[in-house]
C-alpha cells in the first residue's frame, strides 16, 4: 500500500516457463503459505502480500507451452515504507 492509502499491484502475462520458475524460486524462502484452488496457485509472501498465478493452455495447444497470468497484490497492512 502506498503512503496515500492506495493499493499497489503488478500483473505479468507470459508464456515463458523460465519467468514462472524465477518467480517461484525467488519467493520460496519468504513463503508464509501456499495453496491451489482449481487453476489458481496462491502464495502469501512475507512483507509483500499475495501472488496469484493462473496457468492456461496455449492456443494452438502445445503440451510444452502454457500461458501464465501472474498477479502480485500488496497486503493492506504493508506500506511502501515497510
């Protein structure tokens, strides 16, 4: 959350497995909890907030390629000054 009270978020859309892997590896040591509901992976990260990752098949279908929608949402109790 910014100091003026507005929440920050980042949205990343990619089809590169390496970018998906990089994000998962970089948050691994800061995880508070992780879960999966239907097609959405959810991660709670210390001093950051929540990360939601949706994995979809690509068009045309390729078993080695997926579309990754990654949303990083700040926690309402964390400000830019923390």
